[in-house]
């Protein structure tokens, strides 16, 4: 609940359960095993969480979520629950069931809507399985696109690990479609969104961004591709003229060397596998997926549903814990911005 300053005493986070047959329920149960400096509200299916907790041998007391009650810090062994009214069907760990697609999407909708109406300060998402949702006849390309369609905005994917932030100009596209997807308007929007988020979410006054080239050796002066000369370079220069602190286009095979990274606050990769292998090598299991450009705060894990680990007790909650910590930090940064503004 708000205090006299207009802010809740501690952040209240919506935690989505994710794919029922994956490790999402396991992660929700794992984070309940210790205290957190935030009010964590899991949105999902209570019977499923209790059954999975019993199978894992972990204590779990679920308390019904009351949006009118003051936010309380998370205490070990407990979780507040917002029950999804379209409960999961029969769930077997590791076995996908298309009939649960509606349950998964309703969970996301509840979290998103709760952030929009002020019940939650941010949402943290456990992984979902895109293919099984599509098998259920629902066009779904990922959390990011779903949230943008529901609450508006122009999302940009940023993954952050200790010592490195990588944003993506394009996300889940076949490689042959990437050049056609790039445009001056897209690059300008992504860079402006990234710059604004580095200021608003991370408290950086004058962010420094490295922009990758598209082609090997950033086009080798036009001999290995023209996009750097005709598109990326001119767009970067135009934004530099407006005061943005940019370098690029830079060869992607050398942009991640320590000397370069020491001069930067983020790297903009132009396609998914240009930047994320480096980041995941550096910090897999500790990295966080942050969606920029939305009117809400959303963080997530850096991995998938890990069906083979579901219900085994072997799922590592490190990235989920990091996503929670990042959401708390961003909420607090936004409050600080409002106080100083």
C-alpha cells in the first residue's frame, strides 16, 4: 500500500509460474525457501505448486493474495498466491500439454494487468514454452511480444550479466530475414529506448553504447556488405549529432574485448546470436532478461523451460533470483527518479 510519500514501503512483485510442465513451478518453490526484501506474489495454480513442493521435499505455505493488505517482505517457507482462475490441467513434469496454453497466457495477463493498474510494481516471469502454445492454436512468439500487444510500448530486449549488458535490435528472426528487418527508423527507436532505459532503470547520466556492425569486420569498408555504410553508420552518426554517446558500427568479433567494454555501458547487437552467446558464456545462470520500452517493469530468466529437469530438484534458481533482484533494483531506481525529479 502507498505511504505518505506515495510509494509502497517495499516493492510488490508479480511472479508468473511459467510452463507448468517445466521448471517454472520448481523455481517459484525454490525462491520461497528464503527471505526477500519484497512482497512476492506468485500467479499460478495452487494445487500444482503444492504437489510439486511435496515432490521436491520443500516446505511451502501458500497465502491468498489480498491487494488491499500492506506489502510485506517475503518470508522463508511462504508465498502469496494469486490463483489463476483457469487452473492447469493434469500436469506431468517434463510432458507438455497444449491444453495448458490458456492457463499460461492467463497468468501473464493477470501479471501484466496488475502492473498496469498499480497492484504490482513489476513482474518477473518464469520461462514458457512457445511451441506448445502455438500447438494449441494460439499465435505466440514470446513474452515480449505478448506484453507489448497487451500494454503497448515498443519493446527492446536487454540481457544483463555481471559486467555486461547486451540489447538486441532484432530478436527471434531467421538469420536471412535480419537485413531486411533493419531500418534507420528501427535502429533509431531501439537506440533511443536503450539510452532512456539506461538512464531511468540503471541511473546512468550519460550512457555509452557500442553498436555492432551487421557483417563480418563491420563490412570491411563495403567489401563484405553495404549495410554499415548505407544504414548503420549514418544512423549512428545522426544520433551522435543529437548528443547520444555512441560508437559504431564496430566489428562484432572485437566489440566484446575487455578494453572496448570498459568504455561502454551496453552493447547493441543487431541480431539474437550476435550478442547473446558472449553474454551467456560470461554469466549463464546469473543473467537477467529485461524488457525495455514497456510502460511496466518486466524481468525474466536467461534460460528456457528445461523440461528434463522439471520436478527433479536439480533446477538452478540463480537466474530467477537475479531477475527478482533486478526488478527490485529497477523499482527502487524509478522511485528515486521520481523523488529527485
